[in-house]
C-alpha cells in the first residue's frame, strides 16, 4: 500500500458513496476557486483511456522530493543523497517548512511542498498561492499548472531529462540501488522516479482538464 496519484479519479469509481464524496469535494473546490478570484473549473467526464494512475514509492517517497526542493529553495543547491539510516521526514529544514504555512509571496516550491501526503487535489487552474482551507480534503488545494513548473525546476537541478520514461529499466535501477550513484540524476534515484511521475501527472491534468487526486 502507498500513495496513488490519480488523474481521472472518477473513471473507475464503482462505489456510489465514494463518487458522491468526490463530487462534493469538487463542488467545494469550485467555491474556493471562485472566492479566490481564480477561473471556474469543473471535473470533466473522462473515459478509461484518458485517465491514469501514477506511483509515488510508498508514502515516504514524496517527502524525499520535497526534501530536495526545500534545500534548493533555501541554499540554491541539492542536499547530499539520503542513506539507509535516515528518512526524509527527519530532515530539520523540511520539518521546519512543514510546520509553516505557504509563504506570501509564494516560494518556488510551495505547491509541491505544501500539500497532504495522502489525500487532496491539484486542479488545472493557474493560481499562485496554495489554498489552505479545511473545506478541501487534506487541507490544501494546489495548482497542477504550478506543480508542473515547480517539478520542472527541480528536474532541471537534478539534470533529469523530462522525457525519460519513469518505468524504464534505467530509472528503476537508479531507484532500487543500494548505494547512490556518484553523479547525475542517478544519485537521487527515488527522487527522480517520483519527479517523473509528478511531471506526467501534471501534464495529463493540464491536457485533460481533470484534477490530480492523492488517494
């Protein structure tokens, strides 16, 4: 079990109660966007070929990417790769950022960092400030447009080719390696894998008009 990143969350929904809950979430999101002056948005009806599910290397994987982002924002460079004895959530700087609300004006990675790690949504609407409100599942609403920009910025710092297949043998080998590589994006195998998943999810969200759902 772990975090799933879904575009087209209602495509395969068979439970009426779940469908009703998600639709209620989307109504609340529409109200929050209107209150914030953002453009109107409604979840489209996608078919099975249009939706997709992306992976995040368990629940811990997303935190590894956020760890890189907060260090890059604070000091302009990436931290050393994690070894097997430490978790990303034990990083003091990441912990400090998690304790704070999104900044005003927004920081360079606010949409990536300030979001639940197990539930909630990103919508394909461009708004600068992460919306923080208990009415939205997970407490945070992010923009798929801003998420794409932020993950692209992080991929650039990693030297990670955007068009690399996240399911390629090269990526899996880097993510599964017992010891980090000595150079290139392969030094951050898990982080690169998740970056690619998020890039694909954000692009699909924007192209289809559907939300990214963390489930």
